[in-house]
């Protein structure tokens, strides 16, 4: 008995399926990974509400010495005679990876060690602060009412404070940029053109897990008024491997 041959249409279909399987089978149970891609994130608090944003938390809050209503659109923090972190230190979590924080502060320090500005914080013994401050000690450590970028570790000042005189004496645009393990401090007269003040690289044991704002270190009490706080972070999107299974 003679075997029947396949019709031409059926033969074409079988050949097409075989070609398709030749390409699909090698992909069975294969793992595909996608390269991480960078993206940025920016968050700004303009202090235009009578309530603080829930991102914030206080260290040693004295609610009578700060306000969002005394000057609408600004956060007012009164200086105090203690160190950074002793009273009304406003903080939020530090993002992972590289980031920058910035602010504008209206502040005219008058007595030794008055300071107001940006804080990067582990605890009251270990932190960085970039701010407008007053220091009446011989140069180059002090330049009166100026911009200072302090590094404190183990409750002691470490390295230079990068004292920098400025044209403006009553306000400051401030920015700190973290790249890797290095923190760079910048100052601007107008919020557009920035001048590098200096760089700090904290010891490996220091983890600056919080960032925020503070006014401290001097009597009599005077107000520091913050116009905004901005945080910009650079992240990388991480995609989990995709497993393609043959069923």
C-alpha cells in the first residue's frame, strides 16, 4: 500500500513550525537581564503650609522657638546657645547614592558662633553644617559674618571650616553635594551662580543618615528664616532578571 503524501499546504505549515522551533527552543529557560538605567528625583518644601510636611521630624523640639506662620512662606527657627542638635534640629532621611540639598536662609548673625544652614547628621557629636555664621577669631579660621562649612567628629572640629567672606551679609543660598563619600559645599548670592566653598570626606565610621536645617550656637536668640529646602537625588532603576520558561 503506497503512503499518502502531504498536501502542499500541510507541508508548508510543518516546515514553518520546524523553523520557528529552531529559534524558540534555545530561549527556553534562558535568563535575560536588563542594565540599570539612571533617573533623578527632586523634592522641594517651600514652607507654604502652616503644617510641616510629614517627611520632617524634629530632634529636641521646642515648639515655641520655631514657626511657619510668623512669616508665611518661610520656616523660622530661633537660634539657641547649645550645639547643633541640642534644640530644634529639623531632619529627614538621607537618600542612598549621590544627592544634593539646597536652601536659602535669611539670617544676620551678630555674636560668636551664631550659625544657620544645612546639616548632614549622624548625631550631635558627628555632623557637617554649611551655613552663614559669625566668628570673631583671628583669620583664617574666622572672617566675622561669613559662610562656613564645618566638619564635626567625636564632638571636635576636624579640618578646615573654609571661612568665606561674601558681599551679602543677611542671606545665603547654600548647597551641599554628595558624590561617593565626598561632600562639597557651595554658596551663591543669587541662587544661580555657585561658588565652591570646600570639600569634606568624613571618616569611614561616620554615617550621615539624616539631612536638614538648623539654627544654633549663640546668644542672644535671633531668627533664621528658611525660604525653601530642596533635595535632588540620582538613583539607578534596577530590573530583576526575567526567566523565560518553555511550557
